[in-house]
C-alpha cells in the first residue's frame, strides 16, 4: 500500500495530540510489526527519530460471533536504538456491543515473559500493557488471543454481536527514551534490580514480576518464606514488603511493633469482625450499600464502612498524620465482588449478588490469581471512596506470595482477615481468612486479626539495612 503524504500527516497529528505530554530527547527507532496475511504497511511517526510501523492486520474484528470463536494476533515490538525505552500496548477505536461483557475475554503472552492473564475485554479504549521496559537492540514477540467463552449459561443475548478494535503501541507517557523508571536507591528500584524474571514451577524464593496488574503494568513481588529480605521498619513499626503496585508504589503489610530493635511476635493491630452483621450479600464488602436490596448495584454500592474498615481507619489516623508525603494516596485496594457461578459442598451459588440470594464471588474459584481488579466499583482508593490510603491484603496477593508452597511463608503464623469475598450461602456472608496457617473462608461476624496494608511512595529511599529479619530496611 502506498503511503500518501496526506495520510502520513494525519497520522502524525493524531498521535502527536494523544501524546502531547511525552517528549523524546534522545535517538530511538521504535517499530511494531503485526503479522497477518497482508504485507501492507502503515507508517506513523511520533517525531523525526521515533517511528512505529503497523501492518493492516492490527485490526481486531469479531462479527456475527458465536461461542467458542477466537481471534489470535501476533506482533513484534523492536527497539533498534542504543537506549532503553518504555512502551504501552493499547486497544483503540473499541466497539463492543456484547451484552454480557464477561463472555468476551483476552489474554496476552510473549516469548520474553510479558504476560497478562485472562481479563474481560473493554468496551472503551484501554491500555492493556503499560510501562513495558525494552532494552536497546531487543525485541518482544507477542500473541494476543481474544475468546468468546462458552459457558453453561444461556448466551443467546451475545450471539451475533460485534467486537472490533485496533492494536496500537505507543511510548509510555512521561518516560523519556533512555530514562529509567525508578530513582536510584529506592525500594522500588531495589525490587526491579533484584528480580529473577517470570515465576515458573521450578523457581525458588525471591523477587519476580508479572504483568497481570491494572492496565497490565509490570508488578514486582516477593515470593517465598519468612526468611526473604522483605522486612521494613517504618514509623516504629515492622512491615513485610509485598509488591509494587500499578503506580509503582511499594505495598507493605503490618507485621508488629518495633521495640528494642526487634519486631514483636504479634503481627496484628487488634481483633475485629469484618462486619458485625452477616445476613445479606452486602456484608462481604469492605464498603457496602443497602443490605437486602433487590439488585446488585444497590447492594454493593460503597456507601457504608465495614466494621474492620472503621478499625483500620482509626489506626491510620492515630499513627500516620505526619507521614503523608511517604505514602501513595491514589493506590488501588481491590475488594473483588465480581460474582461467579459454582457448586461447593453440594450447595449451588449463583450470580445475583443481592439480598439473601446464594451468591458466589470470583476470588473463590478464580484459579488464575492476579493483581488486576475486574470491577471499577471494587477499585478502592482515595480517588474512589476511601478517606485514608489503607486497607487489607487480597487473597490473590497471599497466594501469589507462595503461601501454599512455603511452610514458613511470610503471610502465615497468625489469624487475620483478607479483603476478598468468598460467597453468601443464603444466611451468612463469608470472606477469606488466614487461620492456623491455612486459607479458610469464615463468616464475616466472627473475629479475626487485623493486618493493615499501606503503599509507600515510589521515591522512598533506603537509608540502611538489607531487608533481612536481623537488619530490616529503614527509610530516609
């Protein structure tokens, strides 16, 4: 296909407007090749030194679709410069008229390990992988798979529907070519520099990374035993470092008082119920709406604070007033209330999610654990319902730490609540707990320990320590 001058100029203007905040200061040559039957190429230019090349098969299209239909696209991102670059992969010009959005999912995989586990396809433009690091003269080879899932439910409302979009690859915003994502001597940089890559079944304990996070942003996380170098002292309290977040803050979980240069054996701040009542679906929520509603949205709106949230908010208010600049305030804490259908102990759990209807929740059966959060309503932050930037750990974070693998995993050895719902069995709401070194579901009105989770600013620097139990990190 011949590239006309007009189309070249229009492409340039469109990309320039969408990336007006992104400035490139050094030389880089950035290419994308999406494989398909046609070899026609469309050229778009970000500036005089950085180019993106697409084939016309960057288009994704599923028309008159039926259950089981798939789209598979492969493409390559190559950095031919002498500098490190960071890029995003996006779905643009999205048209999605599927009525049940959960039926249409995608997953991303690459030979180099930039993977994103199964997620629901968006109905508006969205970034699916973000801030992916690509070293000089290297390439990433991707496969993007879209599937119309075949389930046991009636899916006739989604038959003959349409999904279409375009794959685009763009430089990550606010990161110049050759610039590193993390400041020197920060906790986030330490995790990045010491990561062992993608976790596999044979890997040992250490720091690994995954792209199964919000917007596919790379997340670095600790995996292993209580002897990992993930110990931190902050505000005269002991914490365990869990992972980085979608804003590259460092998530930490309370692990006891710091007295006489040692951490106390008690790693909870108190004992509390999750909610004082358990007789409606609403009470699986860290925040909840109107119990005994006649619809899901009213039941799970974020109008009321749970009992455990009030306990945690009080702890935070009493201890962290003078440490605001150390924390990331817009970090997301996921109270995943996505419903799921399953049978457990001969009891059927449906997907209504309100009143006292038997309801299953996604965390209970989701075998592919991730740091993603499927529903916007469950992405709790100070930008979205929370007053204070603090919450509880998710069951996904617990499992991804290697909880079921290591006998002395750093989340064991106490009894405490997670934020993750399990199910409502017609009379009581259940959430996940850690109890006697086991993952269990329990009624929300029973009392368990409280281990708050907060997120440190990505620029927090290490003052001393190596993260070991005897010599924990201390921050400036």
